C-alpha cells in the first residue's frame, strides 16, 4: 500500500463518530503511526495538507485532490462529484 492508500484507509475510522466528518493532518499521522505505518509523520502530513488537498494549485501533475480544507487545520473527504469538477 502507498502512503495515500493508508491515509484513505485511516480517515473513515477517524471520522466515523464525528458529526462534522472532519479531521486534522496530525490526527491522521498519529493514528497511522500508532498502527505501525512505515511512513514518517511529515510525509503523512504533507500528503494530507498538499498532495491530496484541493484547491491547491497542481504544479507537478501528481495531486489527487480527494480532500478539502474546511478551516485552518481541518479537512474533509470530497465526494466523487466534487473530485470530477
């Protein structure tokens, strides 16, 4: 599995009991590290806050944009419809 795959697997577990369905990059990193992920905390946080986050500009062509920043330090998963637009 890639770091992205591990992040996408961790998020549903983190948000399952939350009304707002949001999470922070630090929460994802701590959760993954507690589960023994081989990825460094900084790599996980960068993936959440930049590589997987919309609407940051995609200068490299590698951005996936599955996540959206809803407020400072808080993110949510975008719907499939939002990812296509």
